[in-house]
C-alpha cells in the first residue's frame, strides 16, 4: 500500500519491467518498459502522486486493465 492522495497501490515486476498502479479515484493501469530506476524514484518520492505525474505518465506504453 502506498500513502498518496492519488495512488492506492503500486506493483512492479522487474523481470518484465511492468509497473501496475491502482488509483484511489478508480482504475488500474499497467505500464510497460518501465526501468527499475523510475520505479525506485516513484517509491522514494515525497509525494507519490507527484512522482507519478513527473516520471510515468505519457512516457511509457500503458493500458487500463480493469
């Protein structure tokens, strides 16, 4: 569980570079080809929601999975 006003949970599979994010407002998204460094930065950020906007959105192929 990730504490954030935006994100409910984050899962990452380093062997496939797939990141899954579930948002509090609804929706679970899968991001592909996300490097481990982006996942670490997201988890280390003071504001997980802000890190998502800066590091993930519109940078990696994605699909909604729910």
